C-alpha cells in the first residue's frame, strides 16, 4: 500500500543529516561476525548505509584491496577507471579507494573531486580503452562508487572487469569473501594517506568523449532537424554535468530541468514507500516531472548513477519501463540497417512478454536471461545481441555501425533514443506503444515484495521444477516451469512458471531480506490478480515446508 505522502515533496523530517552519515562512515567499525555488517554483492555491487555499519571506511578499504588482489590474479594490470555519483557517501568512499589503489601501485584514472561520473560513461571508457589499446597496454577495468537509485543515506561500490560491464558472481563471490576476511584482519591492506595518493591519480575526462561519441549511436541530426524540445531531469545525480554539456555543445533544444546537486535530495517527491529514492521509473519519485509534462515534447529522468531511464510524454505521462523497452526494440531493429542481421534481442526473464511478441513479429531471436545486466555482457560485446534490457528501466544497445557501446546500463542513451524515435516517426514512444497494444494485446504486469528470512531466501533460490506440483495457473495449463534461463541456461535463482497467456517469477532479493514476485497476464487485471494470488500461495507453501 502506498505511503500517505507518496508523490509529495519531501519535508525537513524526511531528510538525512549529512554530517551524521559522513561521521558514521569513519567512526563505525563493522562487526565482521554480523551478517548485516558484512560485504555482500547483490546484482549491482555492495550497498548499505554507514549508519547501520554496512558501508563504512573499513568495508571500502577491504573491498578495494580484494579487488586489487583479484585483478592481479586475473592479469588485469592495466589502468583502473574510477568514478563516483552524488550520494553523500560516494566521495569519502572514492577517496578511500584511491588511498588503497595507489598504495598498491595501481594506475588510477579518475575524475576530479567536484565531478561526477555516470556508470555508462565509465563502462564506455573501459570499452574504448580496451578496444583501442589492446595491442599496446594491458586490459583496463573499473570501479563505480554508487548505490544507484537507493535513498540518500546509502552508499554503493561495484566492480566492472575489462569487459566493461558488471562483474559476474564468479568474481564478486571471490571479492566479497576476501573483503570480509580483510575486515576481520585488516593487516594486509595497503594504504596511503589521501594527500599523498591524490597527486598520483591521472585525472580523466569521462564526459567529453562520452558526449561527443553519442553521435555514433543516436541520430542527433534527426533530433536537431525536428526541433524536439527536451526536458532532462538529472534528479540530482551524476548525469547533471552531462546533460549540461549536451545542451551547450551538441546543438539540441534541451533544457536541464533541475541542475541542483544536494546530498539530502530535498527537492525530490517521496517514492511509493514514503522514502526519498531517485527511481526514474517510479511515478511518485517522478511526480514533479510528470506534472510539468506539457512543457516539453519529451521529458526524461535518470537515477543517481544514470544507468536507468525514465520517459515522460505529454500524452501519457511516465511510461512503464516494459512499455518503453518494447517500443525501443521495435524501433531499433527496424532503423539500424548496419546491425548484424542475426543479432538477437536480450531481455531479463521478468520483463514483459510484450517483448516476446515484438521479437516474433519482427523475426528476431529472443535471448531471455536471469535478472542482472551482467548476463547481457557477452552478447553486447560480440554483437550477437543488439539490445539488452531489463524491467527495472535499464538497457543498452549497439552503435549505429553495430559495434559495442557500453556493457552496462545507459540511462542517458535510452533517454536520447526517445527523442530520436519522436523525431524520426513523428510520434511519441507512448503513441507507438498504443500501436503495439492494438496489435498484440494489453499486458497487465505487477511486482510485489514480501519479507523473507535468509533461510527462506536460500530455499527460494534453490527451487527445482519438482517443487511445483500444480499443473494449472489461474485456469490455464502450465506450459513451462523454469529454474534456468532459456537464453543462456544460467540459474534463475528462483523459478518462473508460464502459461499461454500469463506467467509469474519468484526470486529472492540480492540486497534485502525480501523476495519478489513478478507476474503478468495478457487477459485482464482480474486474471493478473488471480495469477498473483496463486503464485503467492505456491511460494508461501514452499517457504514454509
């Protein structure tokens, strides 16, 4: 149930005390025996709050040392690209990382203290470096200091190996285990005071090459010629300096709606649960932009590290991420003639089945993978996947000539694509989605969360098809029970049950004591509710067994 003030402006009592958050980062020493204070890598790195003893100096020093040791073992001895977003904890964690990296002799490439780096800009830097210097330098990798769209009290830290995308579980499990050992015994951690380490960092300009490279993946000329009026809201995140640069240098009719950076995010409207959260796919977090949707032909939002996108149109308001992904896929695969004729369409298995119908309609192979953008990395790297997208408003795709752009999510890119779509077709993405609904039917989609203990999450993660004894779901015969993704055979970490017109998937959260049930019906809202009810009953029975 939504919070009473969801979608309303934040009040003083909703704001963090920045000084308390920063003091806790240095003052609180985590208990290495407490699972809540250990390093845990979810689908996008380690996240937590300094106030809870879950994201403190000791964590970051240990994780960084563990990354140094891991990359050395793997032979990744080239430069390391380091970036940060605008969360209060990002700057101190970025400094800690520099102290450890430089002390270990790592060649660090980083922005200045007063600059921010979106996740896709760092991914792009790694991809370009390893493409252009493969014959002359060892492979580069990177670290992004960000908790993505998490509330202002949180910090986050994730590792991107030389492919440029999120590290897989083989890497993160090793890094997390070593980091926890180093928290318990920090003696092996090498560290140099920041004042001595900082002069040894190579200051790197992520922004200029990224922004000018956009001409190689987006038809900027079409947007200019059509005169599309764009309102871009960085939502206080790392894209703020990028949208300002794009507006000043790329000749687009683009207004930065809110250029303010404030670690309290006092200008935000509250998310559905009453928290400040920079979720550009949430109608409540995006309420201010939605209310002013008639000011521009298209309005866009990004989360704090800019790996997610939000698309607002005058005719429909905020588009559901699944709806926009469906439109983007159809448009790209019919407007990118230089893409490989056999490149597939990547989607996470909890994304809408509308994408399945679009893929079949345009004659492209669907590559369905588990939750987590890391699963798209191989396909985006070798061109076998032209587009990879997930239901949580994250996606990336190939350049105009079919080469790799990023192997991490790129919210700036997907925002600009919406303007290209409008410029080229003369119709908004939401109008084009209405065409898809008329052709393929109306999807009814929802996600619900429920509390779960660690033991229950482990049980859910280890489910097998034999655990599902039912042969029907919401009145339809079950056509498949999946615990491995059909696109790559990787474990789902839960299960997915499908029928001809519906499906549900259940999986544990990677960072919270919760599990999630995703469900969709192509019949009706009432049928969706029935699917959800039966899915909940099935999962509850399994967890209580």
